[in-house]
C-alpha cells in the first residue's frame, strides 16, 4: 500500500531529497558547497538503498550501508588508502540523519533518525605551527611588489581575525574600515560576527591599499599576466580559496616550515594564541564563529598552562 503524506499525495524519496536540499539552502541558509555535499552523501545512500519509498528505509539497510562504506577505499594526504576514514563515513550518516529529521517534521512516515548512531572516531588532532614559524611565515612575502603586499595583508588579517578562507575571499574593500579596529563578517549559516584588527594587520592592509591601482571591489584580487585582459572584459578578479591555500603553502616553503600549512592552520594558531594568553573559551567561540562550544574545546588540551605548570612543579624527574 502506498504511503500518504500530509498533503494527501504519495511522495518519493527522490522528490523529498530535492525539497530537503532546497530547505537547506533557502530556510537554513547553508552554503551551496554544503548543499552539494549533502546531495552527494544522500544520493550515494539512496543509490545503495534501491528504493524510492520512505517507509522501506530500515535500520538493517543503514547497517549494511555502513558496512559498504567501511569497505570503500579512502584517501590520506592525497594518496589512496585501504578503507574510508570513519570521520568521512560519519558525514554520510549525518546527512542521512538530517534528512530523516526533515521527513519527520514533514509528517512523512520513515525510519526514526534517532536510531542512527555515528561511528566512534579518535579525538581530533590539531595542525599547529610554533610562534617562531608563524613569525617567519609573516615575513616571507616580498613587500616590494603589489602581490607581495597583498599576501602580507592576507597573512596578517588571517592571524588577527581567525577568518575562514571563504570569509576572507568574500570580503569587499569597503567591508574593512581601517579607522576602526573591528568589522563584521558573514560566516557559516549566514551568521554575522564581529572580528578585530591588530595594529600589524591594519598596517599591512593600509600598505596594500595604497599600492593598488585597480578599481576592483574585491578586498584581495589576482595578479598575473592574464589579469589585465580579465579586467578589460570586466571579469571577476577576486582571489579564490584555492588560490589563498596555494600561496600560503608557497610561503610556508619559503619560511622553511616542513609541516603542512593552510589557512585553517593559521585559524588554529589564532585560537590557541588567545587561549594560551588567558582568553576564556566562550569568547574564543564567539570570535571563531563556532555554533557549538564543543568545536572550540579541541583547542583547550594544547593550551592548558595550569597543567603544564603542575607538571613542572611536581614531576620528580627535574
């Protein structure tokens, strides 16, 4: 017998998936990238389930899907490894659980989302660079060039504010008022928060702005041989997140840093710097734009000065 939804019409899972993705984008304000990821995870599950009827989703089906995921090859540092990481497997389950919660709110009879448990994963480790390495990274750009001044401003701004790379790239020149020490940024979930500028960040941005000869609205733009043609055609010169990742990787090499350095590593350094200097966890949560304080708590174990002092004072091996 076909199930009847609250509208009185039978709804297929494929139709409900499309409506759920629209709900994520429009009502929940999720980024297009997030919506694409959810679509990928749900499509994989529905292809595996081989049903379009919400009532036919079962716990056993999810269990078999988890077994299938666990036997899929994964990647680590760009190379293929034997099995998919549990953290990656959980992304599929999180998407499925969110979809089932949406169905329940819609009054659609299907599997209870609370029956889906995530796989246990090891505690997240942080990629950090030392203060000395950070200082070398900041000094790596050649500030005798306009591109070098741009890159210096990017590095200083990332460490001063803890911005995500997507937030940095979406900035317009008018967003940052150097007469003030703060500005607003729109982050994940379309949430607005205030971030603050250090004196060194303000100085670097001011020097870059003075050197610019273009009329582009973007805060940070591309440079290179094809830029003039792009400008003449009125094409977007805004730096992309991938471009920022590449330039930071290049400066890490110039600075002699052997470990992997990304925009997110600088964001980690921003958070640990605040906590190690006495900032409280709630304030750091607000500055980072974390919705859940549990996300911010990953930084506490690397910044617990009290425990370090206790060890120094009481450990018998001097």
